C-alpha cells in the first residue's frame, strides 16, 4: 500500500520554521491591509471595496485550533467550532498554525494589526487529530474531523495540512480506496452536501501536490468540490518550497504563501499569532502553502457571498476562471489556472458586465427611431396618393456612463408603403419595413445585431388652422449578442483560449408617434408650432448565454417602455414646380425606462445591467421632395438628435409613384 505514515498534522508551513525567530513590525506601526503585500497581490481591496467581505458565510478551518484571545479573531469565531476528539470548542491553539491560517482568511478589519481576505466571514475551528498508532487510525480520525464539519453545516473547509504522498507517485486508485476509507467517506459526504474543500499542495519542492490536494485525480467526482493551492512569493513567482500543481492543474491555482530564501522576513506572510504574538504584537510570520490555501478559502467565502444560490461547482469554477494566467500560457503544471485575482472575481457582478444587453435594447430603439423619422417624412409629404419606397440609414452613439460602456449603433433598412388616401387635408397609408441595426461597445469586441420586420400605419389631417399627424407600428425582432471582452476574464486562461459568449432572442416592438399643432400661412410658406409625443415599447424574450463558461449570463423576459414629448416648430415651403421642403426643430423630454435596465443574472445573482438615463435632447429633421415628371416623385430626408451624452443622425432617400 503506502510507503510510510506521517503525522496527520504534517503542517505545510514546515519550511518556514526560521521565520518564528523574527519579530514583525509592532502593532502600532503596522498599517492594516495596506502593509500586507499578500492582499495587494490578489487585489483583495477590489472585492472589499465593493462590499464583498464574506459576510454571512461560515468557513471551517481544520487545523490546530484558533486562539480567540487574539483581538483580531475574538469576534470572528463561530459557535460551530468543535473538537470532535475532546468535545471542546477548538478555540485555543497550542501550535499557532491554525490561528495564523484563520487570520489570513478572516481577521477582523478594525484598523489594527492585520485584516483577512474575507474579514466579514465567520470562522469555525475544527481540530486536527493527534497522531494515531497506525496509518489506518490516522485516516479514520481525519475522516471523523472532516465529517464533524460536514455534520455541523460547514460547506467551505480550509485544509492547510497534508501527507507527504504525491499523486501519480506509483499510488493506484485501488490503493487509495483501500487505504483511506475514513477520509474518502468524509470527502464524499462533503461533496454530497455540495461543500468545497481547499487544500494546500505541500512544501516538499515536488512536481506533484499532496495526496489530499490531488484527490480528484483518483476520485474525479470530487473535482467540482475541490481546490488545490500552491504558493508564490511577493514577486508572483512560485515559492522555492512549494509543490507544483502537477496532475491537479485542472483544480489548482496559486496564492501568496511567502518566500523563505530571500532573508527578508517581509517576504513572508504576516498574520495573527498566539499567546500575544511575537513581541506582544498579536502577529506572527510564517510561509508555506499552508498560508496560500487560506487566501483561496477567503476568496471562496467572498464568492459564496456574491452568489448565495450558486452550487459548489460554480464557485470553484469562478475562483479558477478569474485567476490571472501566469507561467506558461494556459493551464500549466506549475501554477494550474494561475494567480488568485479577486479584482477579476469581484467585477463579474458589476453593471458593466451585462452592459452589452442594455446596449442591445438601446440599439433596438435607435433603429426604431430611424424608421419613425422616415415615416414622418411621408406624413408631411405633399402630393397625391401613391406607392413609395425608401432606403434609410442611421447611426447613434452614447458616451460611457458609470454603469455601461459607450456604444454605437448603425442602422440600415428598406421601407415600402402605400397611401390609401391623400387629399389637401388628409393622408392615410401603411408601410412595411425591414431594418438591421448593428451595435458595438466602444473599445471592446462586444456587440450584436437587431433585425426588425415592422408593419406601420400613418395618418395626417388638417382642419382650418389646426393639424395633427401620427404614425404607429408593430415590429417582430431577432436579437443577437456576442461578448469577447468579458468582465472578470481579463488575463485568464479562458481569455487566452478565445472565450466567447453568444446569445440570441426573439422579441417585438411597438411605437406610436404623434404631433398636434397650428398652421400659420404666409404665401407659399407655412410655420407650424406643435407639441409632440412618442411611445417606444420593446419586449425581449428571456434567454441564456452560451459559450461563456462560468461567466455565462441569463436575461429574464424584458419589457422597456420610453416616452418622448415636448414642443417643436416646423417650417414648410412649397417652392413651386413640384419642389417642397420642410424643416423642424423639437425638444425631447424623455421619461420611462430611459436607463435601459435589463434583468441580467449570473449564477442566480443580479447583474445591474443598465446604461443609465441618457437625458433630454433636441431633434432637428428636414427633407426635400421633388416631382420627376407626372407620376414620379423623389425625396430625401435627414435628422439629427442629441443630448449631453448621446447623438444620433440618419438619412433616407426614396421614390414614390402616383397611379
């Protein structure tokens, strides 16, 4: 079976022994958080500043205990803490290792000494057993300790310990199953409870991790519940002592563990100590993969806070997938997925993460507006009834907002219509159009397309000095979206592999546009002051993104309705000879769903996808119609609309034929 037995408490900080002789900075001079290079290396503040602290999450620490007399930990330790062997609470620590590990995970952020990665989490201490008289006894006792954590409801368990056996080192699956019945039963029970085990890879300078860290190599069903952690020093290079990820690369990553070869104790990890710590500071210095693992455990606690409804498989995948790819490009045998990156992980719920879907809704409205302006041209056109057709194009842009990337949308389409009635005082008609709007987010390889088939009607009437005109329509739409620049995936293995999120959906749009005003005539010219109103509604069927791995988002059924209204004035000139021109200016007050908030979620947590209100604006539009012979008439129109953070413009050209 196995070649030898070692203590169950083969603590993986063994190579850091020399660190115990040095005194750290005093508690008074040590600046919490900012003096901790390890937190800076993983960008912990990016998560903490967003309010992600592990709050509401309980993390188990299977170790030598946690010294609750340390002020950083006194209020952090859960009542779930338990020593299954003595029946006590495991809230003392004769070794100091467990306290140091616990401080890395969740030391309080109180402006004094150190803070943990997930300082809002609760810590449940579970005691590792003393060494038994046989290999099998050690295994059974370890299984009992792990099972105790499972039974008490702990679903995240840090394991900064391991045996000096290494996966793939001539040990078969059958030998593992035979030799570790206690641990394997507990491991399987933790997985069945949808829990997560975080293991240090070990400190023996091996190419492979310890047996426990690499357990999914033998039991693949555990992989989605497992994280193995190797160590790097302050430079981000693999630590001299650290066992590599090796065959565990698919569930392994790196985190700060400190370096012991530089002679600089500042290159190790400062955390909480026992018995007042070194020099009465409450602090201690250690290095090892034991110190690396709790950084990842803290990250899992933060991920659990962010995604309280996510399964373990989603949380472990998120931690791995957001790691910065270091070493050889892609998964590698040294660093696995790379270096833990909390900035990437915390950003996946930022509003910008789902902005492509908000920008898609905005782009659909831009295409609709370009069509409405073309129909308005037909409403105000003079001349007899006839069939007509126009080609239209438009472009809209908006600046970046606090919630979304800037975007541009380009519309191209064709519209054909027929005037069913046209007199000096009335015009009634219908039109059918096809438009395509392509949109892109500024500076990113993200965007999509909205195709619309729209059936519209239009009418105009005049009585005395009063006039009214209106258009309305219904469109069937196909939406498509693509994300290549995915927030949270920057610099990761998945990005290097060409990560691409794709989604399609159906939907519909409804619009109504109307003006009411007076006509002031002066010879062949008219001045028309008016008030206007516009409603634009769109409904998008819910959908789920494909191809984005753990970053794949879901969008629920979406209904957005906007309103524009305000005063305006139009000038019309009949120049004779079949030549007619018009020009209008209007102010657009905007209300309704002008922020384009779309209900996006990731692993059950909301992504507040929205553009933000783009504000009121002004629209200028105009056109020219010219008779070509007895039956034909040509037209050209243009418009510009803009506000502080947005602008749009477009044009159309067309022909009409009078029967």
